[in-house]
């Protein structure tokens, strides 16, 4: 604002100088009038400058206020955005920690699957969890020794048929991974042969160990991987036929769940039939009791009828006795008339 005012003052002074110079050239006669006009113009110009300066100050103050308000609002918005950003960063940090934990769990699971013994325990645990969720404790038993001395992972007990069902967990993971990682046709063929060999060995062991005459009719091989189960069923029909021939069935987690669910329904149906048989037996006994009760009621009715007849006979006899007593009382002892014959035979009372 000071630089603008100085510039305007310089312009005014220059104008005044030019006006004085022009007045000097015109002569001394009109110089005073010109000087007055110049002074008047200078005064007017000075007043306008003051007004402009005031208006400019007001505008600058308004502009400064608007800038200040805008900066305050922008600062508040920036603070809110920074808070939101901090919350999102906290959520991202939590998610990153969970991802790290899942990665560690995946590494741990990979370690379990890489070890055959740990992999077998993992399959057994998965099988046990499914069976416990769908069957009552009386319908299954784990780690059971059969009559031939072999130990099976699980034994499901059902009414005959089908009777006892042994279930053994197998996890042919290495051969399946070889199939998935094969890049050439030769590698694919070798992997398929290795997979068939492993599965065939498992089928043979299950059939020889757990299918016992007069004890078990068939067995189930549990494969704790849907992918391996799908590969076996889809691409190895010869192994499926071999398993059927040896009376061995395959089950994945989903099919085992369906199997034990069906077995649970069969057990419930058997229990319902058993309870229905007990109810039917009790109904038969109750009907026999009703028949005996009816017979006894009939006998009681006969006794009541006989007693009623006896009571009627007694009432008749007592009436006759009363009549005879009345006749005896009416007899005149001093009368010569012949007394009524009392010895006339009377009807005999009915034997009670």
C-alpha cells in the first residue's frame, strides 16, 4: 500500500510541475488562474486518493479475513483427513498382522503336509472331527483292534446289514504333487504311474487288513483332500474299479460328511423301529390285560346275577315266614274250630 501511494504522489508532483511550466510559458497574466486550478485539481485528486486508500484498505482487510477463514477451514479438513488416514493405516496394520499370522499358519501347514507321519495324523484328526459332529458316541470307535490283530483308524457300528464299517485315512500327496508339477508328457506319465501305484498299494492294504470274513463286508479309504479325491475319481477309473472289486470305497471330506450323515439317519431310523417294536409289544400286553379284565368282569357279572337271584329267593322265603307267623298269631286257642293245617308241604327254599 505504501509503494502505491508513493507512485501516485510522484505522478501528482510531476503533473504539478508540468502545469507550472506551462503556466510560466503563457505569461504572467493567466498564471494565477492556472495555478488556482492546478491547486484545486490537486486537492480533489488528493481527496480521491484518500477515498481510494480507505476503500483499498477495506478490501484488503476483507480479503485477509476470507483468506484466514479459508485457511482455518482447510486446516480442519486436513486434520480430519489425517485422522481418517491414521485410522485406515491402523486397519491396514491389523490386516497385515493377520496376513502374517496366516502366512505363518500356511508355512506350518506346509510343514505338516511335508511329513508323512504328521500328514497321517492331520488326516485322522479331520476324519475324527467329521464323525464326531454327525454320529452319536455309541456308533463309532477310534483306533480299534480287529480280530486279526490289525488296528484301524475308525470303526463305525451299524445294524446288519451293512454291519461294521472300518475307515482308514490315506494321503497320497507326493504323487499328486508330481502330477500337478509335470510339464512334459513323459513326466505326466511317470507321475500317473506313481499315483496309481500308491493308491493301489493303499487299496490292497485296506482290503487285506480290514475286510474280515464274518466280521466286516467292506471298508472305506478316507482321502483328506478334495483335489486328490477329484483327481482320482476323474482320471483314474482303473483304480476306482480295483477298489470296487476289493470292496473298498473312497471318501473325501465332503463325501464322508454325506456318508456319516446318512449313517446317522439310518441309526435314528433303527432306533425309531426299535422303540416302535417296544411300543407294539406293550400294546399287545395291554390288549391281553384288557381281555383278561373283560373275562373277569364277565365272571363278576355272573356272580352278581347269582347273588341277586339268591337275594330274591331269600326275600320270598322271609315273606312266607312272615305270613306264617301272622297266621299263627291269629289262631284262637279256645276255638274248637279246626286249626289251619300247618303241616301241609311248603315249597322248599332254593339252595344258596
